[in-house]
């Protein structure tokens, strides 16, 4: 078992979601060492007692369990398989948990490389955005060996309320693709509904009171539609990262010879927004596609 007294946890990536997630582990009493490209993003954690590491290599040398949540599959590959990466420097028997939304094939590759070194690699992407991370209510989708999952499950319970072991390595990432496909089309519907209500002369906040608890209800409708109405497009999840996710899902669907028209349409709309400078806005900024047209 991973006891608080003997376990050092590493955390790489303290952005919009990672900062809150790392904070929960620190608040639970674990020793925490952190690394992120921009040290200022870890300032709050360092003030609370986390220890700074200068590189993934240093995190690997200090920690028994390492969480990562970075931007793109290329970042994951560098953090795990690069010269100063985790696989080449982690202690045998340690646990590496990648919570980035990345490619299933890379998750499998990392697992295989880690296994050769006696290291446990787990893919555990999350859903719930900045609110879910802040309130420790994330959905966590896990791909790993059974024994590895059981060992780290208590730590995952500190970060989320819906932790499901989906299967072997890569299964977590495949599940996250299903999640993103569902969100992509739903976001179009949410935006169209709010724009329709506004153009019909209705109060969109009052409309939400009716439709968010009925058959149309969804996480995006309850959590992101109010931000749209308020003109708040700050990122709980960046458009640029959602575009990355949708492209991964589209590639995986093509490999399965599957048509995904809803996903394709959503990707096209978001790419148009990114071209207009919205890539660093939150995904709720899809609302602006109609406002700008």
C-alpha cells in the first residue's frame, strides 16, 4: 500500500486543472514535488509546501508515484520517453499516471516501455474541466493492469468521484475519446439553444431553468451555458486542446472505418474559431461562432 508517510508524489503540469489536482494531494498530507515549464504556475503549490523539481528527471528520481497532465501527445512523449523523461529515470516499482488526453497507441507504448523497466504506467484521462478539478469531482477513465489500478485507486479518489477501470492500457484514452465525441456534438446543441432563445426574445437564464433539468439536460448545458450568457469565455478547458482531442478521436474513428459527422462538424466550427484568435478561449466560446456570423 502507498502510505502517506513513505510515499512521495510527483506532479508534472500545474495548469488550469493540474494545479487544483496537485493541491488535493498536498492537502491530503502527501509529500509532493512538482515540475511545470513555467515555475510561476506552481507558486501557490510551493507556498503550501510542495517541493520544486527542475525537470521530469528530477521528479522521477524523487517520487514513488508521478501524475502528469500536460498539453499534447508530443508533450507526453517527451515527458515519458525523452532523454530526461520518466521512463528512463523512474525507480523500479514506481507508478506513472498520465491524465493528459492523448492517443491510445501512445498509452500502450508507454506501458510497454515502462514494463521493461519494472515500472507501472497507467493512462487515466479526466473529464470535468476546471470546476471538476477544483472540487475534486472529476470523472477518471483508467487503462491499466488490474493490480496497478487497485494500488493507485485511493489516490485517484482524492481527485474525482467517478473512477472507472475501463480495461487494459489504452482503454482509458479510448474512453476519453468517446467522452469528447459526446461533448463535441452536445456543445453545438447547447450553443444553438441559447442563441435561439435570445433571438426569440426570451431570457436565456429563465430558459435554462426549464431545459437544464429536462431531457435536454447535460453537464455542458448546466455548467457552460451560464458562462456563455454572462460573456465569460475564460478557459475551463482550452479550445486548442479540444481541437487536439477531436483530431485524435477522428483519427481513431477512421481506423475503425467509422463515420462521425457530428464530430467532424464540431471540429470544423472550432477550427474556424481558432483561426479568428479564439484558440486560448474556453470551449464555451463556440457561442461566438453564431455571435460573429
